[in-house]
C-alpha cells in the first residue's frame, strides 16, 4: 500500500512538472517592441506578439535599393515588409516576411520573401539576423514553391529604448 501511494505521489509530481513546463514554454527575451539597424542595411522594425511565442512583423527599409543593383530597373519603390515570427528557443526565433517591388504606377514587378533566424543577446537589447531572400514574379505564389534564392549577410539590430527629451 505504501509503495502504491509513493508511486502515485511521484507520478503526480512528474505530471505536474511536465504540465508546468508546457504552460511556461521556453524562457528568454521578449521579441516584441521596436528595433533599428544601421550599417549596410538601415531598418526600422516593430514586432507585435499574440503571445511571447509568436506574432507579426512590420519592417521598413529606408533608402534600400529595391532595384537590387539594377536587376529590376522599373522598380521605383518597395512596400513595407510584413510577416510573422515564432519562438524556437529561449532567445531564438524564426521568421518569414513578404514585400513587393512596384513600378511608377503601382504595378507589382516582383515579390520578395525574406526568411531566417533571429538570435537575441543575453541582455535582450540586440540581435543577429541571418536570412535568405527569394524572388518571385508578380503572378507567382511565394508560398507555393522555391523562387530564386539568395543568402544575405548577417545584420545586427538594436532594441529601441526610452530616451529622455533633449534640452
């Protein structure tokens, strides 16, 4: 009888600890917030979260050459990148985002999909982004198959902090 009670107590402790880990999810930094990048690629990004584990991305690339070095000479502007992110570990995330290259009258010249990983620093205030971009024609479904793929250089991005007004 004592063995059976001990077994039930240990089983209860085991299942409660497993349930608590499942509810808590992986520990780590929150991705939500606004971020900026400087250097080869200047960007402004906002991560919204449905939870600490997934959400949406809105990203702007001011001054970025959306012709990709003249490959798409008719492109005069690109849309804001929009996408989704998901936590894969404590401070690691995967993401996919999509933008369009537009001509002077707003016709879609190409679609570009950017997917990769984001790894936050231990202090939660910077991250490294590794990604690839895929190009698709204006009528192509960017989620139906592989496009022309290109690996991007890693970039560093920094969390925006509250800064007091200047005097």
